[in-house]
C-alpha cells in the first residue's frame, strides 16, 4: 500500500513535466488523398511511412 502511495505521488509530480503538448501537425492533399504530417525535433528530416 505504501509503495502505491509513493508511486501515485511521483506520477502526480512528474506528469506535467512529461506532457509536452502535441507536436504541430497539419493535413495536406496529395494525389487525391489527405495526408497528416507532424514537424518536431531538430536535426536532419526523418520520414516514417506506415504500410497499410
């Protein structure tokens, strides 16, 4: 029980620091489809395509 109280207190303190808000995203029309994209971080671009 004591461990659960400690864990809950730590999560309550750490949660605001962990929540950074969502990266800015937008939708764009590409070849008749609407695609969603996000821009976040620094450095060279990385494009991640998810297969269907």
